[in-house]
C-alpha cells in the first residue's frame, strides 16, 4: 500500500464531517480555477483532499455538482458585499471585485464551463442555482433593499431588474458577446442602473 493511500486511510473516520467537506471543497475549488472543469473528477478530488470517493458520492450527485458548490465556496470571500451606507459606492466595490475575479483571477473559464454544463446536466443546473446564483442574487437584493429603506433608492425601484442590469451585463459580455471587458466598465454600469439614460 502506498504511503499516500495509507495516510488517507489512517485519517479516515477521525476527521469531523465538516472538516472533510471543507477540504473537499477547497481542493475542488483550487483544481477548478487552476485546471478547469475537466479536472474535477471524484478520483482526482478524493486524492487531492485525502478523502474517499464513497464520501464524495454520498454528498454530491456528480462531479459537476461538486464543482458548482466549490465555486461558490471559493468565490464567497472574494465577492463579499460591503455596506458603507453609500449604495452606489458599495455596488462599484462589489462589481469591481466580481469583474476582477472573472478577468484577473482566472474564474472566467470555469464560470463559462459550469454555466455551459448546466444547460445539459440537471444536477449541475440545480447546484449552480442553489449553491451560487440564487444566494449571490439574494445578497445583492438585500443590499439594495437596505438602500431602499434608507431612501437611497425610489420606493418603487425594481430591485430584481437592477440586479439583472448590473451582473447580467457582465455575464452577457462574458458568455454571449465574448468580448473583453475589465473593471473600467463598472462605474458606467452602476451609473446607468441607478440613474438611467434619460436627460437629467
């Protein structure tokens, strides 16, 4: 028996489930960003995380579903939503972090691959929606709700449409138009979403 497998076996059953899960998600997130979605197999992740394939099959229905959850765990610290009391500044800060995450931190290709896989794999689609897209959307809506309650936004402002305008524009450029973009786009997006195109 190899030293690596012996080490894995000795540790099995002694680590708390939460610790094992965290190590699996960390290993998966690292592989996803460094090598892309094809690198995410239960064999490879089990090896990298010092876990067992049985554990992975028990917790995730497919490698794609695991990759989607790992992407959320990996991106969450980067994409934290600030609340400084100035919604326009906070939107610029968060969207700038998001665009940098895509364009500088090598997340664009894994994101495109995951969204592509979600079109044909129901498990990936469910994981992407439940573990990433809806939670991220709700964080944005919550920040906008606070701004609305504080009088920074009109009482009748459609928060869902604002979210679509801001983050949807980034996904549109990334996935549909496939054109380069960077954080210089962000202030213009935020200005347009909050102030509109009508003459002032």
